């Protein structure tokens, strides 16, 4: 049975400072049970969209952690971008995935709204399926004319009173809209240079639903990076898909003598959105899904996840060695759990029964921690990749990229350091079980200790490799991490030798 997950796509009013963007991502990624899938930033919009999935119990803590970073590090009074906004964290939608419902997402929205107001001092408006007032189902109505207008009228206009919090915006972080909604496709189409902005604005008016255009389509004409952009949100892809939106823009622009130059998707979209677009333009008569090899392979075992070993073996950067050593340590913890289990209930070991019960629970907790580190290690590498892709054309951009790389590498080193620390706990538990557990399983306990030592050694090496790429400003912090890793390895090795010694004594006593 798979764990129910919810998708969350918070939008932050920061698209230019890589250090802040990295901190927002890290706040989510470091929350147990939450996994970052995508980070999309835009300088002109001055906006970052982060897509993550989480267990139901982790979704609100992850979103709240990022909102706290945004409150502390983003000042809307010094913010200017082409995208409308009311808050440092502008909008936080929850989207149901398989196994979750819209009602559950609406409950998450209400929980986040209450906590953001009480813990962060940010007024919150609920929208879409979480809305408590009919007029607030529409996000555009909630945003109104933006932060500056809301700041001036929130205390005097009863219609602008928030659902949670005081009738005053946070002085730097503004307000936030939190909601529950279906999938939304954020899609932009470009129409050449900024001189075509009037065309983009005319196209947006012609195609958006509120002015009689395509159903479920919201659109604005914007000037972005010297180009004319038709910025769109597709809120019902069953009625208006990517291909319909593109064709509508292209058709309307052609009436003004303007061609489409390129387009982009912001964040992530469901697979079928791209398949539908491809099938439309290829004029396929068959269902596109039926022609996709990977989809057919998945259908052979639709309820079986791809095993971790297969994902590690795949020709992709992640999961890699760091995830592998965390998995090795988890295997070692599983063996210690087994040894404790075969000791419990044996009359010969009745005197250590209560001790074994504690060891059994400890081993299970270690496995849960290490399994989370398998995922965290892969995610930390993605953070390095995001930082490496940041622009470096100017001195300021170069400095910002250097800061982001430094923080990403330090985080990438901190994950295997934690793996090394937990591996020490596994090795210590294995050594104890080699001495105190069922002596018929002493070889298993010793094997677990040796496996934990090997995992600790691999994790310590990963720490050293990650900090080796640090600049001068990060060298001292990196050296401390490497030193801690070395100390963990020394301790793990000591426990492994003790477990080996117990196994050797057992051998010497064998007739």
C-alpha cells in the first residue's frame, strides 16, 4: 500500500537572490516526509515556484518552514516584479494526488492558514476549494490590486478582512493566499521583442475566459527580459490543454502579423498534458498513452514501485553513492532488528527480554531515519545542480552563484555526515547484540556492524569530496564537517572490531 501524498506549489516573491532561493528550497527539503521535485525562478517576474510532494502529516510543516524563511528574508517594500503579488509567500496551493482528496487538501489549507497567522504573524486568505467565502474562490479576487493596495485598505474594508490573522499586513511579508485546487498548468508563450507588448496584451484579452475566451484560461500580456510574453494559467486542462492554449496564442498573434518565438512550462505538469499536446499536433487517432513504451512497461506492474537498486543502477546522477551507503546502513539496521527479534521470546535470554524490546524499537527507528537519508542525499545533489545553473554574467551574479554553490555543497556534505553519525549508532547496536543477543545470530550481528562501518566509511568519503569543492569562505566550515566525519568513522570502526571479536570468541568455542 502506497503512502498518500499531496502536492504543494508555493510561490515566493523572490527570483533574483540565489541564497534566498536555496534557503527556501532547503526549508522544504529538510522537512521529514517532504520531497522537492522542482524549483523554477524568474528574474523579471521576481518569483520562484517550488513544487514538492509530502505525506499528509508533513505538508503543512514543510510549507510553514518555507514561509518562515520568506518572512525573514523577503521585504515586499523593496520588491518589484511584473507578476502580481500580495506576499513574500504569495500563494500556497495544495493539490490532491492519488490517495488523497480535495477535502483533505482544504483541511491542510485551513491548518496552514491558522498556523501562519498565529506563528508567523501573516494574515491569510483561503481560496479555491478551501475558500470560506464564495467570492474568494477566485485567486485574482483575493490578490486584488496587490500588496500596496491591500496594505492601505485591509484595516478599513470589511471585504478585505483575512480568514486568519489580524486586519493588518505583515510589514515586510504582506499577506498570503492559501488554497486547495486541481492541477494548474503555468505556461508562457513569447511573441518576440518587447515592442510586441501591445500585441501580447491584446492576445491575452482575446483568449482568457473572463473576456469570453477559452474556458479555464487566465492570461496576461507582460514584458519579460526584453520580450513580449503571454503569461497563462490553465486551471482546467480537460477543457483547455497546452495545445489549445498555444494554438490560440499563435492564431491571435498572427492576426497582428506576429509569430510565436518560443514557449515554456513553469514547474511540473501531469504527463498526459504533454501527451495530449503531442497527439494533437501529430493528429494521432490512437490514444497517445497507448504508444508510449515506458507507460506500457509501467502497466505491467502498476502497483509495484521501481526498486531502489534499479534506480541506483540507472544511468542517472541520482540516487548515487550517498544514497547507496545510507541504504547499506539501513540494511545493517534491519539485521540488528532481526537479531533482537530472534533473541526475544527465548527462555535462555529471558533475562535480557526488556533490553531486546528497546533494541528492537531502536533498530526500527534507525531504519526509518536512514531510509529518509537515502532520499535526502539525492535531493541535496539536485540543490548543487540548481546552484550550478545560476547565471554568472556579471560580478554580482557571479557572487550570488558562488554563495549559492557554497551553501549547496555544505548541505550536500551535511547529509552524508548525518548518515555517518547514524551508521555509528547502528554499529554500536550491532556490537551490543553480538555480546548480549542470541549467540546463534552472533555472525549476523557482526555482519551488521561491518556493514555499518562500510557505510560510515563511504559516507565520510562523500563528506570530504563535497567539501573539497568549497571556496575559501566555506573552507573552514567544510574542514569541521570532514573532521566530524573522521571521528564518526573511528567510532564505527571501534564498534565493528568489538562485534568481530564477539564472533571470533564464538568460533573458538565451537566444538
